[in-house]
């Protein structure tokens, strides 16, 4: 609240009318009154301090007993402990006390929703304030029950937290397995899909999709969840739900669904929903095109990716390869912008491992530009690791044969965390064995 702003008091009835009572913070004597029908801030200046700033009217009364809020201010609290996740809402409202002729800010807990971390997806709802039962909120051009609005928002915030939660064995607060976390994700996604849509055609398509998915893959709601979040046209959404489950699994995976939602929202600023649906239904049927799409999502999971695509994206023809090439172009721009330091520095043990071993040359990139070139040659996102390399949190080796770059190997704390070929393909057979032997010879006992 501004120091000298106007504050609305509780409302009183006079001559069968309801009024707003405004008090300027600079004075206890000067007030201003408007009829309830006046929804905008008054056009008036305080004669004492010149203040013309009014806070929005906080509440108004209907002629019935139900109270309707126009600008209800509340904050969200997200808590977690070893047994449960909790989302709580607290509200702050100024109240006028006539006997003291002053305004006090009142803070109270509205409600909370608790989800047990036992893998069963059971949650408990607690309503802490009486007003939540009898108040409504004027939102989206209509009056809606505050109780339902807050419950829906609480569930969405809680579910989004679980869906985006990353399992970590180093997190002391985690007391359940990664499988349990995955089960909770899938259950909350199914719950979202079940309650999101009321149209009969959509419910039918979802039901049939669920049956086919269970029969072919088991529980896999990720792609339907992303489409449901981002596509609003009911007919187009129904077409997406009716896709073959195996095809939907090839579009989004468990690992990239979070960035998938954000990127799809971003693309809607450049392409119509019809264009996007055509992209998912038709353009990704080809194996090679799907490879470009998966590699694009892989790149978008790197640090600073959101900043990069939001600042440098240029609209291209919506095909998997064109989109893939545009993201590579963006990240090459961003890689130079983000790095003030061009040359990498390495510890001696990593420099010593740069050698020819069983026909392969293991080399370290010397500059950001060289790392960027390697990324172009292998069509992957290694250039996004430049900051980690500068911070000595990761080390990347290029594996060459006859001056041709074949593979990239990432080490973290001297351990291999990934080794990939072009388009992030896995390395198998004898070449994988050579890389493993090179690592054992140079780092096994470091």
C-alpha cells in the first residue's frame, strides 16, 4: 500500500443505498464517499497532500446476504515436509475501525490443500475462514463462488509443483522412490484431464484414448496433458486425443513434457492452433522428422533456453527441421551473448586425458566458438553447457577419428554422465567400449 494512498473502509447502508468510504492516509479528517455503482476510482485530489492515487475498491455488497468481491488480494504459500505437500492461501484486507477512525490490515488463512507423499495421491482440504463459504468473486465477467475458484487454483498449483518436481537422491526431504513420484505425476495429470473438459465429444475421445493407451503402453497421460493445457479449440483437441498412443508417446516424453508445455504456449504466439495440430498429426509421422523434434526439445531443456527463444525467435515455416534449425541459430546467438569469457580453463587431470587412444582422438574445446561448432556438427545442445564448463561443473570431450567429430562425452566430477553421437543417438558396441576404457585409464583412480 502506498504511504499516502486512499483506503476503502467497510461499507455502510444509508437511505437504502450502499456506499464506498475512502480515507486518505495523510489525514484522519478528510474522507470521500461514492455510491456503490461507482466502480472506478474517484476523480479527486486530497486538499491536504495532493494525493490522487486510489486503491481499487476491495469489496462491495449485493442487496442479498452474499458478499461479492471485485478485487480480492491473497497470497499463495507452498510448503513441503517428509510426509506431505501443502498449498495454502492467505488474504489481506484493510478494515476500518470506527472507534479508532483508523485502517488495519487483517491477515488470515483462507484454506489449504494437503497431498500425502505416500504414492496414493490422496489429498485433504481445509477451509480456515468462514468468508470462503459465503463470498463470491467477480471474475471473467461473471460472479463465481470463491470456494470453487480457490480450490481449483490450489489443486492446479499443487499438481503443477508435483509434475515439475525433479527427483533427487541428495534431497534429504525426499523419503519416497522415483517410481512413487512418477505415479503421483500420472495420477494428478489424469485428475486434471478428468475435470478439465465437460464437452461430451472430448470426454468420449479422452476415454477411448485412455483405453487404447492402457492396452498399448500402460498409464501415459503426458501428451494428452500437454495438449489439454495448450489447445483451446475443442474440435482440434479431439483430433489430438484420438491420435495413436504410440505416436503421442513419440511427440512428448516423461523427460520433456514440462518444457513442451512452455514451448507450445510460446509457438501459439506465432502459429495458429490449426497449424500446430497439423504439425503434430501429420508432420511428425516421419521418423526423421520426429528425430528433429526430439532434438529440439532436448536443446530447449538447457539453461537459459527460455530467455534465448523469447528474445531471438524468428517465424519460420512450421516443419520439424525448420524449427530445429531456428532453435540452433538462436542458441548460437545466445551462447555468445551469455559468455563474456571466450576461452575455457581446465584442471591438469582433464588436459592430460587429451590423447589418441585406440584410434580415437579425445580433445577438449578451447573456446565457446569451438564448442558451438561441435554442437552444429553433432546437431545437439552441447553449446548450452558453456557456462557450466566455465564454472568447472562439467567437462566435455570431443571424440574424433581422422579429424572427423564422431561423439561428445560429458564428465562431471570425473564421471561420465552422458556419451552421445549425432542427433543425441546412443553409442554402442566397440566404440562405447573404447570410450569406457579411455575413462578407466585416465579417471578411474582420480
